[in-house]
C-alpha cells in the first residue's frame, strides 16, 4: 500500500526496473538499457529527443521531436507495445485547421502530450512571429486539429494539467525571448475553453542553487497525488562550456497550483552518463513525460538526453515525494499566489 496516492488510471503494463542496491542521492534511477531511442530512428530523421508518451488502448503512443536531416524539427507519431521499443511513422504529423485543411507550422519541437477528459492535447514550441506555443487536439491520433495559439511570443515549455482545476483548463509555460534565453520562470495560465487564456500566475523561478541558477521550465505533465501536484521540471545552470540541464522536483498546491508546497533543493537527475553528457547539445537531461501506475505507485520518467537520445528513469510516488519533502527549500516567492 502506497503512502501517497496518485489520482490517475492504473497502467499495469507500464515499463519498470527495480531500484539498484547501490543507488545514492535522489531515488530516481536510470533504465540500464538507456537510451531507449538512439540516433537515426527513422528515415529522414537524425535524432529524436525531448518527446512525450502516454498509455493508449492498452499499449502506448507518443509524439516525438524529430530533427530532420535538413535540421528542421517536426513532430512525429510513434507507437509501442511496451513503451521502450518504438516504431515511428515515416511522415511527420499532418496538422489541419478546423475546416480539415492542412495547417502546418514552420517548425515544431519539444512536444508534450496530455489527456484531459475525452481528448488528447499536443503542446509544442513553434514560430508565431517568434518562439511561442502551438496547440492541437486529437481524439483518435489520426486527425490533429490545431487550435488558436494560447499566448503571444515569446514563450516555451508549455504543458497542461491532466484535469480542469476550479472549472478551467490550466497550463504551465515559460515566458522568455526568441533565443536560448539566459532567464525564465514557470508561470500558470487558465482558460475556460482552450481559446482564451488569462488569470496568469507566477509559480516559481530560478534559485541560488547552482543547478537551477539561470532558468527553469516545465517538464512532464503534473501528476495529481494526495499530497498535491507532483511536478518534474528542468533547471539550467551556466558553465564555461555552456548550459547544463538537470531535472528537479516540486509539489504544488492541489487547488491553487501557483503555490509551491515543497521544492527540492537538490537536483533529482543531472547529466552523468555518456548519452547525457555527449551529443548534439551536451549535458542535457530534459523531462517531458511520465507513465505512472496508481495501483503500484510506480513512475517512469521520459527525458531527452543531450538533444540526441531518449532516456527513461524510474521512481515510486512514495520515495520521490518523501525525498522532495525531506530536501525541500521553499522561499516566499514560491508560496505566494503569484499575483503582483
């Protein structure tokens, strides 16, 4: 019996690997067969990374950032029996408008995939006269209908909560600029209809801790638990050789998620293996999705590695929440409602 409960469907066939006996630090351990997606995964695509997966019809489906061999990123659809071995459509996802006519972005990257009620929503970064958030909806993974852009430029790292809160859809995002920003905090916005967005709130920002001292951004869709919303996010620091992306953890208030209840002072995962340290963009661990089973409390976290690969790490809801709480350091800015 888990100490904490995840309020979500059971996923009995989710991937899993037991914790190694010699694990030290945070209770988040890498799959020993990482990376689960290697280079040149499908014709015309050099690398897949920073991608999102979800259970679907007893199996698994995902939306994947595919760097084409011409260098332009787009989103590809993939399917899997076990969420570890993936087959990808050769053609990128064809987005349409509400009339059913093709409506493709100029580029698209870092997708998230979240089910809210009876629909699946894709959220990604695209060009909207500058870097901004793209949004689409599907019910069958055959037709992907683009919705209105939720925000004006510049913005990235958007992800939906998996249910409405106080009657509204809720989205995290990271306002920034159009380049590789040297700043960025996580904000929250609400919408009654997925068209008009407002009630913007600050959630949390960078901190003096080295691993998240430059900027932070949303990662996997928040997991609803009996302790609050469990959030895996990324924190960035600067070094003499560029940025380093690590994975952090926080727990947000269940009814007012702009309020942070607990925020782990330590990183949960930082680049240490060859596939995280060496790649197209070295030293990156970038969380984008989880698969989690409410019956066992198991969580599989999917993350991009070095902008070249996809890795998986495992934990349990009890161990990760206890670790976040034990090593929590929240500041006044975290616990505020986020209005000024």
